[in-house]
């Protein structure tokens, strides 16, 4: 695969962001302080119920952690929210009035919903700065994306994102030379470039060093408030360090919800998931 083909393929993940297109995000009705409503959601794959009448409510500006064993429904839930999977039944609303189930993946992204997958996908042969620039200009033609000049406001925004993700001193480094943790931060930055309202982040600290994990906790905590951040993670120490509210999924439903101490002391959670880790 040529470098240009690789750029084209990776850019598609960032093609639909409002900042890239110049389109404004629609007003989101959060008069009840809830940004995301998930109600009665069920998804089946060949008879297996990945989600089973799932109800979930995420408040505007909160940092929510989702935990659960493999197969609990975490990835399927994010697939439904982002339009990758259509459910058998249920409802998903962004604010009180925007029905996400009636929208495509591109339309959902344009609303200000971003997703970071577990494995970072960055342009390894491009610099850190160029990765952010490509993500910002992803909706333009591939040649103009590579050649277009940045405006002063765009340069300021890239600088701010570099500060946020802690890579300002590495802006000229090739992304392929970054550590695993730094690549994760860069991909978070590639989402931040679009100024998303809701960020879905899948296992952000898998494979990280202790120092990188601590920095990632600081980064995600700093993003909450201005944005809503939903984190799927298996590292319980990391979850303890960032979460005010934890939702435990089991067999496609919510098993328990509350503070980390609350869910750790829940007998059902101990039995099916946490075990001796409490």
C-alpha cells in the first residue's frame, strides 16, 4: 500500500467532523442535564443477545466509565451510538430531541460525537503536527488536504490541542517514533481537533507504562466538564483514579451503577466481574 493510499484510508476516520466542513453543530437540548439517552436497547447477533433491554443515561459534562467482562456489550453499545450497528429495538437520543438511530455514521459524527478505538491509528510517516492538520482538514480533497495552508486561528487551535495532549515539544516528531502512550494521546488530539461534545474512548491505557497511565488519567479528567467523556476500560486502578460514576455491564444489561466503591461492594458485581479485585 502506498503512502497516499494509507493517508486516504486513515483520513476517512476523520472525514465528517464539523470543524473540517465548516458546518456548525446543531443545538443540543440538555434542559434535563442529560446528553445521551439510551433506552430499551437490544441487539442480537445470530441468536446471541449482545445488548438486552439496556438503559443508560449520561449527563452533560461528566466522565463516565463503563466496565464489564468481555462480551458484556460495551463495544456493541458504542457501535450503536456511533451508527455502526443498528439495534433490534430501543432508542438512542443525543439530548432530548436528536434521534441517533435515524442517522448515518457521518451524520452522527457531524453532531459532535467522536470515538477513539483501542488501537491507535495515526499517520506514522507524518509528523505529530501533520497528523492534527490532516484530521482538521479531512473533509477536503486529499491533495488540497496535503497542500492547503492553515489560517492563524487553525494554527492556534492545533497549538492548543498539542498543549492539551502534552505533545507540543514533539510536534515535529514522526508519529511512528512516538511511544504507544503518545500515539494514544495523538489520536485523542485528532478527535479533539473537531471540538466534539461527546467522546467515546475505548481502553485508552492498554499497554501503557505507569507514567503514561497517570498522564492519561490527567488528560481525560481535564477534558470532562467542557465535554462529556465515556471511557471503556478494564484497568480497575485507572478507573478508580478517574471515575465518579461507573456503569457495570453484564450480558448486555446494566448490572450496577454508582461510585467505584459502590459497585465494588455490590455482591452481584463481585460475583460476575470484580471477584477478588475489590
